[in-house]
C-alpha cells in the first residue's frame, strides 16, 4: 500500500511519518520546498516538493496513492494572519480533496480540539467526539478554529458526494519535538515560578497528547472499517494545570528527592476531571503511551536543563 503524508516535518506530521516507517507501507511525502531538509528518513521515502496551492504538484503527489494523511495545517502561533490560516487550512485542503476525489481509499485529516464549543464548567466535562463545534478563544485561536471547521466541512461534503472516505482526528495540545505552545509554557514557568496564577487562568485545565500517540492513532483509523467517515478526539489521560507542570518539572530537575514544594498546590488546583474524552478512539484499541512527565522531560532536555546546577527553581511560598 502506498501512502502520502502532507506536512511531514510538522508537529504531528513528523510523528505520522515516523509511525509509517515502522509499517510495510510505501511512503511518499508532500513537503514545502524549503522544508525538505527537515524531513526525516529522506533516504527511504519519496519526496514531492510543492505547496497546497500548486495543482500540478498535488497531482504528482497523489498519483498511485492509496491513503492520504493530511497533517499540513497551521495553528495560531504569533504572527499568523487569518488569511494565512484560511489559505492553508481551507483552500489548501479543498485543493487536495479535489485531486484525491475518487482515487484513494481513505483521507485521514488531523484537525484540532480547538473546533469544539468551549465548556468552562466541569459539570459539562468530558466533551465527547460529537460535541458541537464553535470557534472560540483569542482572535487568532478563533481564526484557527474557523479555518479548521471549514476544512472539516469540505471533507464532509466530499464524502457526501461519494468522492472520498475520511477519518478526522482532533488532538488536544500536541507535545513532542515541535511544540512551541508547551515549550513557551515551560520557559515561562522557569522564569517566574512564583507567579503562575495568570498562566493558570489563561490555560485552564489541559490534556496533552504526544505526537507519537497521534501518529499511532492515525495509522489505526486509516485501516479500521469502524473509523470510516468518523471523527475522533485524541487526548491523553492526564488532566493537568500549570501547577502540575511546575511540580513535574521540579521532580525531573531534582531526581531522587522527595520534598517537592509544589505538590500541595498542584493537588489543590486539579479537580482530576478530564475535559476531553477519547473513549471512542480507545474502543478501536488505541491508548496513549506517553505521559505528561515524559513530555516535559523532552522539552527540558532540549533546553539543556537536565544537568545544570545553576538552574534552581525559587522556593514557592505556600499560602496558609
């Protein structure tokens, strides 16, 4: 079987590609010309350079392909304009769907949990896969949500016309080798560990999902008939707050010690309820394998904090 992965150097695409390389699939990637050097396994895969706006390049990429893993979407980091989000996530997905029509077995799309209607109250948790969709958040988050909802609608419409079968994955916050959101959170915590209340309000309750777990989910749904024309939330099992992140960072950076000064406040701020449910995906046999502590350890390792004796997190003054 020959598969195509779009966005193979992205936060999710790199892991989908990695999982693909453990299978017997013949792998081709569709990649931006200036990102070709960042794609792993270049000596073992076929590479087609191009952009989602390039119909000729897309036709070349899809030729002879059985399945498509479309991960080439963009999220809202700083400086992303709404028109950029629309051009890639909506117009780009439309272009890819048009060249795939009637030619492939399944179209696996990596969307985001950002499409769901927000539920601040724990009484509404966990959100299920069929929860209503509504763009929300900051202007950039709302623009990203709108673009992904529009991309999903294009997929639904193509399926209704009989042009494709699809599976849509909606991951929570993505952790792994390329996760600027989580990296910035950890850096901010290191810099100002005694003043996290603002971050707690900003980020609320979180569920991280490691890219490798998303990659395994993509492989699973691509071949399972039960996943035909279905949407799945992909979420880790650990509901966490910024205080849990702080406590786990201390454990990693103070290996072997048991007097973690952040344990109490972390426990006090975590009600232990997951915001998102991945039970529908788990019914197919998927389970998350990478926990939050490992996700944090990966980031700290990249930031070279493991062996540093100069880095000391300030003592946290617990309130009475």
